[in-house]
């Protein structure tokens, strides 16, 4: 890898780091039996029964979420959820690298905007629609 690519890569991590720090706060919930942590393509993936409960009951979408991304940290219900959602969640990682500290506020604002338009805070959210579009295009 060239020096220029290394610097660009480091800058992406730095720019997304406020989001990643929020994700790192979830690590204590991923310690214990039936928990796991791994780095895949430069992204920390974590899962545990506690995260399963958090994603199932505290994420305000029908049925909860299979996974959630905070910068370069993806928390999932279990290893299967992390595998199945990996492409979708990596789009959110890239979005965090582009938007940096503004990503989470922009994501929340996009959800509110979509909800006020009657499209649903999740289903109509620009960032979610884009992740679904890009993930779908990867499958075809």
C-alpha cells in the first residue's frame, strides 16, 4: 500500500472516530459467554446476548435491528446477523467515513424528515435507502 493510501485510510478512521467512539462504548456489552468480537476488513464486529436484547427491544423499528453501525464498529445480535447484514452495514461505515462527526445527526435528521413525509423514519431514511440500494446492486 502506498503512503498516500495509508494516509487517506488513517484520515477516514480519524474523521469517523466520533461515531466509532460511541460504538466502542458497547464493548462491555460484548463480554461474557456467547459473546464475540472480531475485526473484518478494518471494522470491529461485536455480538452478545446483551446486544441482541438491546437491538431487539431498544431500537425503535418494528422487530428491532439485526445490527447497527457506529463508525467502524458494528454491533449485531449474533454472528449470523453480522454475516447477513455485513454488506448493508459496510455502506453505513462508508457513510460515516464521508460525513464524519455529522453522520449521526444527519442520519437522525433524515429519519425525522422521512417520518414527517409519511415514509417511515427507517424505511424512508435516505441513508437506509442508499444502503439498501447499494447492497441490492451488489447482489445483481
